[in-house]
C-alpha cells in the first residue's frame, strides 16, 4: 500500500492514522476493501507493529475500519466520505435566524475592537476611566485569604451554591434576605432588564447616560425615556407620566455618570414619590460613592424609600479590582424570588471561593482600612489633576464632577468636537491616553469633552501627562 506520512504531524501512530483516513475518505480504499495486516503495513512503512495497531484501533473506533473473521480488517461499508468543498460564500450574507432579543442586542452592541489593529503607542500616562490602582491592592492579604479558604473548603463548599450568594458574604454587606450576589454590575443590569421590563415598556435613563444600562434595556425591547441631567442631576419634574408606561428609572445619584453631578435630597425624595405614583422601580447604581472628597457621606435612595420601590446596586470593581466580578443587589422583598429565579437561569450561582475570601476581608476590617488608604490616595490624585489642568489650561477648560468618584469631565473651550479625534490620536503618539465623553451622549455634544480617570496614576504621572497634553494644544 502506498502511504505517505510526510504531510501528517505529531506522534508516529497519529501520522499513520491520518494518512489512512485521508486515503479512505478520498476513495483510494473503497467500502469493504481489505487493508494490510498490521505486521505487513508496519514492515512497508518501517515502523513498529504497535504503531500500526494504535492507528487501526483509532480508525475502528471512529467507524472507518471493521475487523472481520480470522483477524482480517477492511474498510467499513459506511465510512464517511471526504466532505464536499464548502460552497463559495454569497456576496450578500443572509442574516442568521436569531431571536428578536439577539437582533436588538447585536444592533446596539459593537463587539469589534475599540481601536484599529496594529501596533499601539505605549501610553505612559493613561487617563482611562474605570482603572483602579491594582498595583496598590493588598495582594498578599488577598492571596492568603484565598489560599486559606481553598485549604479549608469542604465537599459542600466545592459543590453547587445558592443563587442568592454566599450567606456570610450577604450578611457582611447588609440585610442578607434581600441580597442577591451577582457577577458584577453588568449581570445585575441584565437581570434587572429581563425581570422588570417587557417589550414596549418605558425605561427612564439619565442623559448623558451609561451605555452599560441602556444596551440591556433596549435588548429586551424597552423604550428609552431620556431625562436630561442638569447641575443637580436628573430633574424629577421632567419624569414621564404613567401613561407612557415607565417601569423603571435607572439613576446614578451619588455621582452621575459621566457628568459627576450629585442629586440633592429633595430630588431624591421626589424621584421616589414619582416611582410610587406611577408604579415604577428606581434602580440606584452606587458605583463609586465610597470615594467622596467633600461634604458628608450621601444617603442611599433605598434608605429613604418607604414603599420599597428602590433597588440598590453595588460592586467591588472600582474599589478593589475589575477581575473580581463580584457585585450585589439589595432588593425590595417582592422582587427577591423573581431575581433568584432569573439568577438561577443565568448561571445558577456565583463562584463561592471569592465570596468567602471577600466576606472575611470585609468582616475583618481590612477592606475598610484599604478603602481609607485608597480614598486618601485618590483625593491627592484628584487635587493633582485639578491643579495641573488649571495651571496648564486656565480658563480654556471647564472641570466637572470633582467632588466624588474617580474621574473628571473636562470640557475644552478651544477645541471643536470634530477636532477631538485628531487630538486623541496625537496625544497617544506622545504616550498620553485621553478619552472622549461623546459616547455617553445620545446626541452630538456642542463642546469637546474628555473623561479623565485618575485612580491608576500617581500624582507625578498625572502632572507630567497633563503637561505633555498641554504641549499639543
């Protein structure tokens, strides 16, 4: 038998197997054709008999060969033929038959890379929003906690968990009977959309807005009811009436994203009164209230809620590190069971080991101590950024959102919106990463604005980055 082993790769038996399979599928060995004995083929190929036996066994297991009486081996009658070449792709690709949910989602969510392929300039001063100072996270403490809980894990702890989350973790956060632990804020928003919204329902969102909320709302078929934000956040006087079927309002009252403005107490109360009047839910995304630099800590909407209309969302992504993927919902009692069912259907439960380690980090007081250090560090970086911007740009910029959070919005008075992309590209070439605020607006902005994250940069890096940016302007 003529058999070439040159084109195949890997172990020798696999090369024999692949060569024989190719010959059978090409029609070189038809149905019921006998193949040489293992001894004969081994002699012809100059390999050991065991090598050929392993190849024959694999082909028999896959249905290409069958053993006959007296040890004879032949090609199976129904051996799979070589697949026909794929037809040329039509010039216009027909849409796949997918659900209405998937069509809405793919139409709104761009999963392409956010930058063109190819080498990217090194960003020595990267002001990207949402990056905590992961290099300053107490890794050794976290490593010890994870290792200790992994060593102590019982067979029950390594099995299936509750969709509500690890009990001690929920108890460490708040009222455990009302908490559902989720895999970060984005899963929380997806659950909210699927549990609370039907196609055609209204979903109130702030304008400017957080796309991570608007995308799942639109994906379930909800209508976005955009309410503009002013210097005091969302204005309850502009909320829609019951006739527009508003089912929820998504707000960021402690630090509106991205503008950074803070909703005062009067508006918070008015928002909750509106929710009770029209039968809507209020979703409070408290994404970074731990870092407040002026004034007293702000009271959550849920603490003001007398009718149980408020849903509180919390996360550890901005305070610890994004890869942790642990967030939580504090729910009205009427919503606990529906959310548990939706969480079970989504992924059954969140991984317990991280929750166990995080619960100990919280209850031991180490999380609070780390927050205090991080808050003081971020306060210094905030002052450095504001000072550098004012020193380098003066009245050419307007700064917003400086009282809390881990980012600022900076409006460039001397730059037109259409010039911003070129400025961002030029800044990247000199090692400065800056990012537009325009993607968070439904309509084009009249001024050029940038979103400056500062938590991951040192004070010296912040000053140097702003100086380098000023040289471009």
